[in-house]
């Protein structure tokens, strides 16, 4: 198991309840939920990955079970990992997903443009 399937199902449920159009992509050995062609939230092993507003990044890191996303062994500002104990409750999971959704319209797409 590359990522937590139960967490994936919980995340799908939250996104559907919020009427969010998304695509799923296998990425980084886990699963990423793309919103408007931008990485929004995902799962790496047992952890939730969230792309949040860099302006609230330091505040978010003070939350329970939240840490820098250091997937490449180099922290990525604006991306956090939330360990399982930080999203046990549905309200906690929804909180992190909502932070990522709030930032998504401001996030830059990393999608490469094709030359015409």
C-alpha cells in the first residue's frame, strides 16, 4: 500500500460534500487531488499533504501533528504534512482540506504550457 486508502475515501467524501470538482493523480508515491489543474491536497503514506497560503504557513505549523512538507528533504513553503493524529476527527480533516481549497484560487499552476 503506497498510501492510506481509507484516508483517500475520507478526502473524496469531503470534496464531494463541498461540491469541488477534482481529478486524482498518482504522484510522489501517493495520491494527489488536483483542483483547477493545481495540486491542492494529497496523501503520502499515512500523511495528508496540503498546499496552503504561505501567509498562514507558520501559524499552521503550530497546529497539532502538522509539520513542514520535506518530501525532497528540503522544506517547501506553503506545503505541509499533517500526521494521522492531526486529522483523526472529520472536522480536523475538513479544516485542512478547506485551508487548501481557500488557497487554491491564488496558487500558481505548475502545469507546463505546450509550445504552439
